C-alpha cells in the first residue's frame, strides 16, 4: 500500500472555526476523507476523531498538524503520543507552522536530536502558558472568595474541594465522574458550579 497523508485538526470549542486548519491541509493535497476533526479540549488524547485516525494510520504514513497546540496541551501527553506515533508505529509527523518539527526531513541522529529538543521546549512553553492561566484563574477565585463572593443559589457555595477537583479534571488527571465524587456534589450541581466558576474566571 502507498503511504497516506493524514491531517489532524482540533479546535477547543464548538463555536470555534476550523476552516483555516482544514485549508492548510488541503493546500498540501490531503483529501477530505483523510482529515480528522475534533472540537474539544486538548488536555488529553481521548478524542473521538483522533483515536479513529490513530487506528487507521500505519507505518510509513505521515500525520500533518497545523500547530503543536492543536495536537495537545499537556507536555507529558504530547511527548508520549509523539514517541508512540514516530518510534512505535513508525509514522512521520509534520507540524506545518514549525518546519523544524518535520520528521520526514530529519532522519539522521543530529536531526532527530534537534527535533526532539525543539518538541520538548515547545511542549514546555505550551504547558507553562496553560499553568499560568490556571494560576491567574485561581488567584481571581481566591480573591472573590475573600471578598465574600458566593456562587449560584445560597445553598450552593464554592468549596476548596470543588476547586481542587475542577482543576484536576481540567488538567486531565481525573475523569469528570471522579471530580464530582471528590467534590462531594451531585452531577447537576457540579456542572452548574463549573459554569459559574468559568464565567467568573473570564471576567
């Protein structure tokens, strides 16, 4: 079988537009059937279209991604996934907006070392930015609590348990079910609190 080109596109919310990423894939000759699109968070790789693509991709194929943050947001997950695809499955990966991250062109040991080093640095930057956003969010919540801000109806107030479980859930450490259990809340109350919490952090 001839090697295939696959394109992977991700946007983090249903209202974001993926057209620019799709256009960049089509510009290099990837057909619609080989472009896989997810509209969800990049906190981990449990994404329906990504996992479908991963089941289809074979040794010698090439995976194209518009940018590293479209691939994922967690440094450890990105590095592990990159290693599995390139070293275990034998897939090449091309990051379109970062020419140095192109395993089709860097096959010697020096090229591989440079690519791996750049990948680690960029992955660290992406995660560091995410952590700084979380820190700013947490500072805003702590300040609001200190000033007596309550969330939702009087019977539902934000708790330290909720904050911790929410942050672990968002970072991909635990599932939503586990987060609800750790926060000691009902499912409906938990998701209502999530909405109000996220609305506050965006202020």
